[in-house]
C-alpha cells in the first residue's frame, strides 16, 4: 500500500477571483485609515530605541507602497469592469 497523500489541487483562477473580490471591497475610507497608520509608522521616533525606530519607519514605507499597489489594483479592476 502506498503512502501517497491526497493533495487538494488549487484552482488558480478561483484564487485570483478571491483576491480581486477582496480588492473591490476596499473603500477609500479603508485606504485613508491604513494610510494614517502607515504614516504614523513612517514618522515613529524614539531616540532610546533606534532599532525599533528604524523597523517602524521601514514598515511604514513598505505599507505605503503596498497600499499604493493595492489601490492601483482596485482601480484597474474597476476600470475593466465597466
């Protein structure tokens, strides 16, 4: 008897559909709240904890880039839907 495990195959198209659906549900207010959080991370400063400051600043910059890309994805999907 074989020890092969049954592997559930992923439907790539369904996975992409889920991502697109989720992106379309994000509102401008959601983006605004997330941008405030990312800006706070970027502006974080604690002279006694420089490693934490650098880490938070890097996270803030990364999160801003992710938000820009996510908003671009949502807007691109919306343009293509109409």
